[in-house]
C-alpha cells in the first residue's frame, strides 16, 4: 500500500479546501462570522444543503446497516426513501418560511428563530434550545470523530488516540483558515466528490466479483429485490413495523439544525424550489448508491467489520488515482460534517447563550467567544471520542433522534400554526429530548451490538 501517495492526496485536498475557505473569508466581510450574513446562489446552496445533513448517512450509517444482512439491505433502502422524502418535505414546508423569518426578524439560528417567533423577551426558549443543541451536536461530533479515527487508524496504522488527535487538528485547521465560517463552496465541492466516489465505488465493487462471489450475488440479489415486508420479519426480510420505523426517519430532516440553518442562508426564498430539486436528486443518488455499496460488502467481505470492509473497498481498485480519490472523498465528507457540527455548537453558544449572559455585546466580541468555544468544544469532542467503544451506536442514535425530536415538531408547527404557545414550544423541546434519551437507553442495545 503506497502510504506516501495517500498522505500527499489528503494533504493536497486539505490545502484545496483551505484555499476555498480562506478565499471565501477574504471575500466576506468580517461581520460575516455570523451564519445568516452569508448569501448563497442556487447551485452552491443546493449542494451544501446536501453534504452537511446527508453526508454522514452516506458514508457511515446506510452502508453499515445494509452490510448487516439481506434484511439490513431492505432496511437501508427504506431509510433512504424516508430521508429523501423528508428532505423534499422539509424543503417544501420549511425553507421559504424560514427565509422569510430570516429577512423580517433578522434571525440567524434556530434558537433565535424560536425566540422571535414566540416573542420571548426573557430568552427562555432560546437558551433551552441552544443548550440542548450544544449537547446533542457535541455527541454527534464525537461519533464522527471516532468513526473518522477508526478509518484513519486502519489506513495508516495509527493508534485510535493518535488518529482522533490528527482528525481534530485537521478540522481545526480548516475552521481557522475559513475564518470560523463553514464555507458553502467547499461543502459543494465535497458533495460533488462523494457523489462521484459513490458511483465509482458501485461500479468498481460490481466489477471485482470473482466466479464464486458472482454466484452468491445472483443468489442473494433477487431476495434483496423482494422489498415487500413480512408480518414478523426474518434475517432475509423486515417486518411491517420495521418498515414503518425506517420510513419514519423522514422526520430527521425536519429537525436538522444544519438543514434549517442552511434555509436561513439562501439569497431569497424564491430559489428554494430549484435548490430543492438539485439537492433532493443528488441525495437520492448518494443514498441509494450507499445502500448498494453495503450490499456489495455483504458479498465481498462477509467476515470483516464494517470499518474494515470500507477500507478494503476504498483500496480495491488497481488505479492509485482512483484509490486516492475515494479516500479523499470519504475523509472529506467526514471532515466537513465534523467541522459543520463544531461550528454549529460554537454558534449556539456564542450567538444564542452568551448574549443572554452578557448584554450589549457586539459582533466582534461574539467572534472572539466563538473562537474560544470552537477550541473548547473541539477538545471536548476529542475527549468524548477517544473511548466511545461499544457505545457508538447509542451516541449516534441519541444525537440524531434527539435533534430530530427536539427541533422538528416545534419548528414545523411554529411555522405552520399560530396556535402553538411559548410553553407548548418549550415542552415540545424537552419532551423530544427526554424521549430520545430513554428510548436510546433502553431499546438500542441489541441494534447497537450489530451496528458496532
């Protein structure tokens, strides 16, 4: 394995993304440190919408679920359908109204939107939603760092602690070069990269089958195509209840802070339909491609772990250029998702919590607070991800479902109904977070063992 070529590829990619971030920072006013100050075009906003919200599903979650069994392939397929539908529904129901609130109320984050929507002058719902957002976003970041480190340790023979440290340093470097802003243009490039890598990997894995694996493929493929559920489920089929649960992941997109904040960043609400079509189409390609990749792992690497299977598939091609491209695409998505979530957590603290603690703050002071909060949250994520072990699925499930349950219902009904009160909004956030915690704590152990 040509380690030097892979290292040079990752360094070249990091330099490229750093240039994107740096030039974006130079073209943006210093006050642009706040998320809502940025104005995006149709193509850039569409692709940056896709990468920050769907990227981790494409790289880490959907292939691992499909890799578990034939029933897992069907579950991954229905989850993909649910996510695509939820993505389209979120863009249809929320994007235009979110942008109108951003223009009229000058809001730049979900907590500030909720505070403006309910006229909460004391900032109760703002600080509750921001604290919960920080907690859930940091837990999600710890998973992405741990997953990135597990791949990096296999690629370059690092220890897990060393790999996590390298990942944190790389992400911090990209954040600093970008002026503590998430450059939408680099996100768009990474979205194109992972889409192309997904297509290349699907073709490459299919072409690498030998005679025995081809026979297994011909035997399993018709069973995987039989997507109709059974009543109780089996190792080759999912139950009706599981099907509904998989499709139910569509609500994940309704409560994603990354997606909702991106709605606040677009130029006008009128470009939302075009951005919706582009991002939904690209999401469908990557999600269904990730499902097929997991299915191919099931045939090619039945005895390996999911991380080993991923590294084997990335390094399967005879072309060094293709191997470097695939490696760069995967680590690029993971770094983009990690960077976006660290910036999101620091934004919750600097823009929504700190102004309530200290009044009469200006944007310059908020910028300094965001700088230090990025460093602190990066170290916290490093500490959390250093020894996740068998709890990785529980942390992932709690963070994603918690964000969905905490923000999804309250944002949806706040935009579509005038009957929701401040107390109702607070209760919705607290109940969603608590229910996600207890469901993850008591019902995820069996599924988590298979995922890990």
